[in-house]
């Protein structure tokens, strides 16, 4: 289903109300039987500032996307990984390229 070089955003499902948002943004290297190999960056919520911070090191991770603990978003093929940034304002969280793409990732309503 997922092809190499497909851009994906993987969201770790929050299991408890106090869980912070965690994401992995990257490109698919391989996919087989519900297991996807993705090269990219982990994005975590900074506990002090409340903003989203990207880990600087690029990682290759294996995800079981049939586990029920992940939400996988396939992103448009025309996007560039380096152009995507998280923008948080209050409770709102958006993934954007600051040009033509914007994805609302807000999990809570005021």
C-alpha cells in the first residue's frame, strides 16, 4: 500500500489525557504486511515552552501501522520534507509548508 518515497506523518495515539503529542515525519523506505520503514525526524512537544520541537538527528524507524496505537497520514507527493514545520498557537497545532499546504492537527477543542 505505501510505496517508497511516500511522505508520511505518523502520530502516536494519545492514550491518556495528559499525554503530549508525538509525531514522526519522514519518507517511506519500505512497506510490507503492515510494517513500514520510515526515515525522518521525531517531533515532540517541549514541556517548558509548549511548542513543537524537532529532534535534529535523522532516524530510520520501523512502525507497525496495524497496531492501533498509531495514526498514519499520507501527505501530498509535491511537498518537500524540509519545508514542513509544526506551528502551535494555544491549543491549535498545524503542520504547514508556509505556502500552499496546511494540516490542522488539533486534538482538543476549547
